[in-house]
């Protein structure tokens, strides 16, 4: 486990070891983990520029004021949008491409309650749209800008890293997956989606993490009796840990050419990637900021051997083509 003291020590060196003017995009940052991580980025980075995307203008106005109080030298730019729609994702990305020459960090934490099994206007399962399809669309759209970053190049998607489970090849969008199997199915979908992206982006570090149980709005509908049985990760600690995932050299790109982040502190080692190799560029990470178990690595290897990376990628591209043709 990476101790919280090691995490904070690494974060405290962001301004001194990484370039000034880091550019970050936070998707789903008007509450919860995204908001907490955005604030830590504002607090620790030197002269940062952060775009954050969400649905609440009121929350955004508050967050901008709080970020400016933490770091007046930074720029904090809100984009109001419903990112469950792929066409909206494309519009946001086109604006970002017009405004920026590069992006150092893409942080994705948008979500909806697991009980919401409705469809989007584009015909996607809402839960899968927000947790997988929209995130992959952001990544692939913005990948050229991330690859052009002169230093840190990192993607973090917050989900179920380490909880990968069997995929239903007949129902990738998860319309009919039983509730108890949803997390494992979607988690594998995300991890394999990142592996597909990595095949054309060896200079980018891609992290899929499980944050532990954090008290966010996604738990608002959970019965109080159930909530009392849970052990929560404090939201401030979650923000610290997610900034660490976004900036530490523990998660370097596969090619290792570009600087991989804040140099490692004592006792912190480069993570094992989903391939089972140290520093392989794609990382499934638990709440302790460490890699997954050997059993999960073997399971991912088996999925890979069965051609699921290519199958997931082909399915995803097909969904995007269908939406854009509609």
C-alpha cells in the first residue's frame, strides 16, 4: 500500500518537479471525487490551467471561487454539458482542441447511480454511456493533445480497477446484465478499452482505479442502514490519492521516453501494469494505489488471449459510427 503520507509527499513536489502551467481536463468534477481532485490540482500545481466539465453551473461557480482561493495563479474554466451524449462529448473536445495545444492530464470521474438502467437519447445504456463510452470517446478525441504534451502525459479513469470480471460478449452495452454482475462487466470493459487505446499511444500512461467507498452523491439513494455498515475513504484523502495517480512517476507510459511524473519517494515503486510487467503503460489500480492481484492479472491475460481487446474496440467503434450516422 502507498501510505497517505507518501501520497501527500509526492503531491507536495508537483510544483517543484513538474513544469509550470500544467493543463488538465476533469470530466465530472462538479461534485465528489472529481471536485476533490481538481481542488488538489489547484492547490499543488504551479500556475495550472484546469478545464472541468459537469452539469451544475451553481456548483461550478462555487468550485471556481474555491480553486482561486487555493491558488490565484491558476485558471479554472467550466464547461456545462451532459457527457452521457457522444455528440456532446465531441463538441466539448472540438472546443478544447481549438483552445489548447496540449493536455497533460485527462481525469474522468463522471457517473450515475448503478440502479439507473435507462437509455440515453442516442440509444446507449445510460450507466455504460457515462462509465465507458463517453470516457473512451474523450480519451480517443483528446489523445492527440495528450500525446503532444512536452512532459507529463496521463489519463485517469475512476471506476472499478481490480474488480474486473467476466464480460458478456452478447451484451457489451450491459442492457440486460444482472445488477450483481454490472461492476465486473463494466470494469473489464473499461480496462480492455484502455488497452486498446494504449496500442496506439505508448507515450501515455493510462490508469483505471478503484477509489474505495467514498461518500459522494452516487450513494444518496442507498439505505441508511447499508451506509452505516460501510467504511468510507475520506473525500480529502481520495482527492490526494487521485492527484497522486495523475502525477506520480509510479505510473509511467509504456515507452518511458517522456518524463513520467513526480519522481518516486522512498519505498514507492513503479506499478505493475495490466500485462503483468512493471511500467507497461496501462494500470488497474486499487484503493491503496497499488496494482491488482495475480489472479486478476491472469484473468486479464485470459481475456486478452481470447481476443477481447480487439472485440471490445470493434464494438465501441461500431457504436460510435452508428450514433454519428443517426
